C-alpha cells in the first residue's frame, strides 16, 4: 500500500468518525451563540499503537448578515504522523526498490524484513459558503474552498439550489462543484510515467480538474420519518497517477526453485489514465421514536465508468 493510498484509507476512517462526532455532538464541541452568530468546534484524536497518530481540529463560524443572508466559514487543521511498512515483496533473497512515504527518496528493502519508514503530513483547509433564502421556500448558496498539504493543493467552487414545495413536505435540490488541484511530490515535480526509477526523470507538477453535479429530493414521510435520495455524477481530467507508486519487474532467482525468491530487474513509475468518470446514488431514511431514539439507514452505490456496485450499507 502506498503512502497516498494509506492516507486515503485513514482519511476515510476519519471522515466516518468525524461524522459520528458531529452527529452525536456535545462532548468535544464548544458552542456559543449570540443574536446572529454561532461558533462550533470539535477535536478528533485517532491512533494506532506503534503505527500512526492523527489529530484533527474542526472549527465553524456562522453569521447572519441579514434576515435572508447567512455566511458560514469552516476551518480544518489536521496532522498525521507515524510509520508504514516499506512495501517490499515477500520472498527470501529478494530486494525491491521502494519510495519513502513522503516520496522524497528511495531505498532497497530486503523482503522478509520488517522495514518501516516514517512520515508526517499537515493539512489546512478553509471553506466559505454564502446562503440566501427567498420567500422561505427558495435557497441558493455559493461556496469556495482551499486545502493545502505538503504535496497537494486544491481550490474549489460550488453552488447549490434548493426549493421546497408549498406544503414544505418535499424539497428538491441541485448543485454543481468544480475543483482545481495541483499534485506533486514533497520534493517537487512528478516522475515521468513508465520511466525507470534509476533514471530519476522528473516533470513539472501535475494538475487535474474535477466537475461534479448532484440532484436530490428530500421528503417528510410522516411526523417522525424523513427520506432522502441523491444522484451525483462527475468527471476528472488531468494527472491521476500516484507520484509515489512504483512497479517492479522481477525474475526468479532459480527458475527451478520458486521458493528461492525473486531478483528485481527494473523498477518503473506507474501511469494511470488521464480521465475518470464516476456516478453515485445515495439513499437514506431517518426515523425518530417516541423516546427520541434516532435510527438511520443509509445505502450508497458508486459506479466508475458506467459500472455500478454497492459499496456501503449502514444502519444505526
């Protein structure tokens, strides 16, 4: 598993934990309200013994600038540090070249060893949203965001529109978002795709552009039950390769004895397609009992290039 893949896996866990933290509220949050502003904050600590430590700080400020206009500012600051396996292949007598998690350099690790490499990263993200309400049934919002890491910078724009029916039972919504990302190794630049690692060929920073749309409907089913259905689709074009990922070409040390292990012949940087399409369907239903217990069922289906497959079903 590469550093980028591990970061995404950990960030997915953090996203779920953060949602649970914000949903149940209270213990880690600090809230203060005045006539027209509110402040919320939360802190999340995640740790795996002898492996990784993550600290995440979230802050939110909401200000009513008029009776129909509201501004919200979200700030996220997190740090991640620890160690990860080097990624060497299994097999006695084999030597495989791997990058460090930061991508700053490479080294050869003997397979069968427990070699690990240290890493740390810091991210700062800021998002600003402005929402305007018209006649109590129309809402439109505009937002912008920026996120900065050592090897990744992202800038985004979005707008959303929501309209309630006259009975206020059904809400229809639509939105569009664009993101402009800069990808690089911590030392700068990106490796030339399919180039030999030993040649060290480096190109300029990579860039990619993403465009996503979402359409949704929310309905009050009864006084205690709420249903929601969303469909989203998007496309990303540009540099989609992992700049830290290596592909090793190996051969058996002894063709007559596979247990003897492998020797590395060449190591190449990977190359991925420059365009990706995706679609997803999200459905949820929330029900509150007479004792104020909340039960939520969610189903998420995500597809890549037209192939849909269910990936998440939760019930709480």
